C-alpha cells in the first residue's frame, strides 16, 4: 500500500487534478481518478497480469506464450513505463515480496512463471517490469480475489489523489491545454507546446 500511495503526475492523479481544477467537488475528482486508474494501461494492468499468468498456467508454456504475444504485436501487461525506461524501482521490491509470499501461500509457480516472463521480455523486447507485474502474484498470494486487485491499488492511491487535489486548490487555475487540428484522420489533434 505504501508503494502504491502516490506517483507524481500519472494518468489518474492528473485526471483528479483536471476535475478539481474546475472547482468541482472532491468526490468527483476522486471518481475521475478511479475511472482513469481502472484502464488496463494504468492500474487495471495488475488484474490483467494475473489473468495472463492463469492463462499460461505452467512454466513450460511461459516463454513461447510471450514470444507469440510479441510476434502478434500484443502488449504484455505489467511491462514498460512512460517514465522509467531503466526499470521501475517499485518492481524490484515487489519482486522480492512475490517470491516470499507465493512460497508461503503454496503457489511458488506464480513467482517462477513471472520471473521467466520477466527474463523473456527483457531479452526479446528490452522492456522491464513495472509496479503492476509482480504485485499481481503478491496480491494473489495474499488471497485477494483478482477482481479486487485494482480496487486495492485504488484504496492506497486515494491518499495521493487527495494530496494532489488539495495542492491543486492551493494555487488553482483551470486546466485548459490547447491543440491544433492536424488535418488527417487518425492524427486529429496535436498539442501545442505553449510556454
Ligand atoms: N508489451 C509489448 N510492447 C510494449 C509494451 C508492453 N507492455 N510496452 C511498450 N511496448 C512497446 C510499444 O508498443 C512501442 O513499440 P513500437 O515502438 O514498436 O510502437 C515501444 O514498446 C515503446 O513504447 P513506449 O513509448 O515506451 O510506451 P508508452 O510510454 O507509450 O506506454 C505504457 C507506457 C505503460 C502504457 C506501456 O508500456 C504499456 O502499455 N504497458 C502495458 C500496460 C501496463 O503494464 N500498464 C501499467 C503501467 S505502470
């Protein structure tokens, strides 16, 4: 929960700040953040990681599964990060916890499989695990139902979102980025970098 509590201007914290910036109420700001967090490219990834581990099922299938996913241009959940290109420091801590917790709970295969997927992703794509990758097997080992993985993340992140909202209100100005029509279907709006 401490590892998940806050993380700068990520997608959900930004969503909370945008809603707060219109002087909407605090509940609406947190609902905006939850709505952004639940997406599989953000906090929803932890559930997807566990579903992937379940689908792979056994160690001997892990490497081939990842290679096929990459060949099909599929995203492997729990890897990559917009900011951390050399590794997410939270993942290092969660990796150790995953080893301990899955062993204690009698499911060491989920750590072992995760470790092999991690190795394969680094080798094949040069991508490192993010906070959601090893937290999936940690939560599973703790007996948390998969449907509650992202809500557990959200429960922790509420502290960070609230801090962002209060900070936003101390020097508030409404968020209103500009964009210009790029004139091509699919490209649509491009942001204007106005300093
Ligand atoms: N699996 C496979 N390929 C991935 C990947 C993943 N998890 N993450 C990134 N890539 C690929 C991209 O498709 C892109 O390939 P391309 O150059 O052939 O188009 C390349 O790696 C560079 O991507 P990048 O620009 O670094 O990603 P981003 O900053 O736009 O997106 C994430 C960051 C986190 C959204 C992205 O890595 C992702 O979707 N990860 C999976 C979801 C996830 O775990 N989310 C939790 C984030 S904490």
